[in-house]
């Protein structure tokens, strides 16, 4: 039995970890390595879908594994396999499945390039959220996680097949945490006029004879799951991304106890935030943000990460406690609707009177028109936000900031930044741009990172809770589970593991180099 970390060995995100045992091949996640991708691409400079796999292979963004990728993304005029720029050999394997820990694109995005028939095993909530993300995104061949649009070649270029002749092809998803719902209306429908060849959601407990166990854990996106696979060498446990300090931290602790009972030979664990000693919890975010909103007599804009439904619901509660309404985008409504179908703790937004919809002034997709029609009496226009700002908390991000021109908030409105710090130069430039917008509208920034350091000052901390486990909590988790070896991924702090895990127990992965157990 061997494990090969094709991505995530020395970077945060992009996990692609291949488990091979007795002829069975499984990946733990198959995400986008944004660190590598961003060396070559940015918002308007992107991989060329018209050239299929060529750009991805030439830049080393996909593992060199034959027989696992979509044949409709290969082009006739170039042997894409001759363009590999990776220091390890090409292999040919049959891939039996991907164990998907959660729906963030740095863990899920490159499933888009896999053959349609390869099963994806995940939680019901992750499946539904991943589909909602794809449904509500612009067409993008890097985001075809739940269903793919067949490509056809014309004069050496690939293009999406005509919607009347080439229906979308749904990937075979399997649910590992519960029985799939009897009604598959959301799962088997598209918000466009293109048809879809559907696959029923199934429930599984093993892949090709290897038993699989799934454990819900706490992360900044609902549906996050840790996995254990019983191999010929013993149980191998993979944490995905997790934390102990969120509202659902008890799930992570329960996972650690259950994993301990398996006496695993290996634990593959994340280490994104191990340099942190103390975590800010969601309760602290709630308390600090509540104080800010209560002290404002004008519009409050809350900026937090997309798909962070826990944070959205925190601001929903804050708005309600302050006699305000929470105004969200159509994408937020669509995501909430999907999550409520899979997670009984999430109130369907149509039944949540504290949530309203922001009415944007642009051309709409059909699914957005459906939302505006369903929420006809609960849409808020920019004019209403301008006239009665003190009645609302508006959910925006940096990418919505040009909407301020339509809203034109009165001076003194608050922009409450409740997202992560700026980790790289590009993000720090975005913070500087954001500050220019806030100065233009004379808005009061709260919680904003410094554009030079990317970190908030001490007085501006406490408005964001990380989705990742702290160093002390991770060491507690490792001690509880008691694995034979520890394999850290999704981290750049290798010194933490060298300093805290005994040498004979630590297996530091190298990209593309098998670890044999």
C-alpha cells in the first residue's frame, strides 16, 4: 500500500493524494493548486478551455496519470502528454474514486478534468453545495465538478457542444453519511435550457472492496468530512480541512475519538494555521460584530468569504438582534436553498423572514430571474438601501464593490471586513483598492487588514474565525488519534511538524514521491 501526494505537499490547498492498494486507486480530494496556478494566471488571464488539457499539462497543474482524464479535452494537433513539465514519470492507472472532503475549489476544482464515470464520494451536504456553486457560476471548464459540458473539436479548437445536441453529463456521486433523499429534483436538474444525462445519488460503504468510513468535521463550509480507508496495511485516515474552535467543533472532537478506535497506521492531516496558538471563535466574531452594528446608525456592509454559510447566519442573527434585515445576493440564496435540502439545521431562506435579496442592476441568468420572482416581495433595491440604510446589513465582498456606485451610501456607513487576512501581494493590492473605494464613499472600515502587512492591527482583530485548526489543537487531535505515522499536507509550516512530531513517526511528503506503508 502506498500514498503519493501529487499536490498539497508543500502548499496550502490543491490536495491530490493518491492511495494505491491491491490494485485499487483512490484520491483524497482533487483540488486546484491556486499557489501554482496564480504564478501564471489571474482573473482575466486563465487556462484556455479551447485547448483542453494542454495548458494544464504544460504548466504542471495536473498529475501525469494516463486514463483518468476526459478524452473530450484532448486535442488532435498536439500530444498533450509530451508537454508534461514534471520531474516524475507518467503512470497509467484505473481510478476507482475520489473521496471529496468538502466543496472548496482548492479541494474539488480539478475533478472537472476527470473522466465522467469516476465516482465522487462525499457527504450529501457537500454534493449539494458543490452543485449549487457550479449552477450559479459562469461557465468555466475548471468548475465542472458535478456535471460536465461535452467539448467538441473544430479546426483544432475545443468548444462546448450545442445545448440541443450535447446534454450535460452528471458525474456519479455517492453519499457516505446518510441515505440519499427520495426526491432528486435539485440534484438532477439544471438552471439552464441544456438537458442533462443524470446519475442517481447512491450510498456506499466501500470502494472496490476497501471499506470507507466518513466523519463529519467542523470547517468554514458546511458538509466537511474526514475519511478513513481500510487498506491491507491498516486504516489510513485523512482529515481534509477542519478545526475545533467553530460552532460545530464537537464534530471534530468526535471524529478524533472515532478515528482512535481504528488504530490507524497513517494520519494525513492539514496544517494550514498551525502557527496560531489561540483561535478566534465564531462566538467572538458574533459578539464583536454585534457591537459594531448596534453602534451604527447607517448602512452596514458585511464582507466575508463566499460559501461561508456559518458567517452568513452569524450576520443574520446580528441583523435580527439589531432590528435589521440581512440583504444577500442571489448566489447566497441559491446556496442556502441547496444546503437546507441536505442539512436540517439550515432554515430554507424562503422561510427565514430576516433574509432579503439584493436587486442588482444587470442582465440576469435564468436561475436568478427565478429567485427574484420567488422573492418578489422581499427584494431590496439600491435606492432603498440608500434611503433606509439603518434598516439593513448588506452582504458584499470586494468583487461586489462597484455596486456601491448604485447604492451610494451616506457618509458614515460601516464596511465590516469579516474575512481572512491578505496572504499574498495580490490580495494586499486588493485591500488597497478596497480602501480607495471606502475613502471615496466616506465609509468607516472595521476589521480591515493593513495593505502593507496583510494583517489587521490588534484593535481590528476578532472579526474573523479561521476555518483551520490551530497548532495546539492539532497536536491534541494527533495525540488523541494516535496514528502510526503522521503525513502533513496543506501546509507551508514544515518546521512545526519537525519540532512537534518524533522523527520516526513523521513522514514528510515530497510531491510525486510514493510513501510506502
